[in-house]
């Protein structure tokens, strides 16, 4: 098996984490994130399931750095809420690391180029 391929377990855990973290973020509302729309675009989990990389996209993109700061300030609370939701499925709650998914910016940039 390709050593870079994710195991079925990793993919299942990632999908479950994505569902729950998206729910948590949605429940906070846009006001909690400087009025920006925050969506979880993907989750990747380390092979030992100890770290989850969570990719978020922010609209409008001008608010991305403010939103990422808010997320970093609240990372312990977010992980705590995530822990409450996945406690029955996972022995340990993975460390969570948030990354900005800039693919939306890329799409916007391509659309702008195509309009020219």
C-alpha cells in the first residue's frame, strides 16, 4: 500500500471530525467570527490519529486573518467541545490545528482572469 495513502480509519475519523467541527463553528454564528462566513473545507488526520489538520475557508476573504486569530484564541474551547462530541468514538481527542484554505481565493482569481 502507498505510504502516503490515508487509511480507512483515518478517513472515517477525518469525516467525523469535519462534521462535528463544522457543527460547532456553525453553532457559534457569524458574529463570533467578525461577521464572516466560516466553513470547514476539509480535515486530515495523522496516521496515529493524534493530530487533526482542519482547513477552513472564510468569506469574505478580507476577514481571513481576523477569523484565524479568533480561532487560535479559542482553540482550547473548540477542542473541548469537539471532545464532548467524539468522546464515545475516539479514545483521545486529537490536537487540532487550523489552516486557512485559500482555494476560494484561487477560484476568484481565476474567474477574474477569465473575465479579462
